[in-house]
C-alpha cells in the first residue's frame, strides 16, 4: 500500500512539474535579448518587431521552441 501511495505521489508530482515547466519555463528571447525589437537592414536606427518572439520579449519551452 505504501508503494502504491508513493507511486501515485511520484506521478502527481511529475505531472505537476511538467505542467509547471510548460507554463512557466520562460526565458528572455535570445534574438532580441528582451527588447522585442531587432535591427532592420543596414540602417542601425531602424527597428522591426522581433520575428522570434513576436515582440513579447520572451519565449517559452525547451531548446528555444516558441511554444
Ligand atoms: Zn525576441
């Protein structure tokens, strides 16, 4: 019985961790470094919305996946 309870606890904890990571695993966008904008073209004064994060300044997921 104790082993069953332990197994249930491990499964619940595992699911919680995965959900937690999937919803809170945010990190600063490496493309725009959190600015939401990237330099456009050769003119240093012009910026465009970051295509990597869509201007959200951060991405989530493992390995830089957008979602
Ligand atoms: Zn970005």
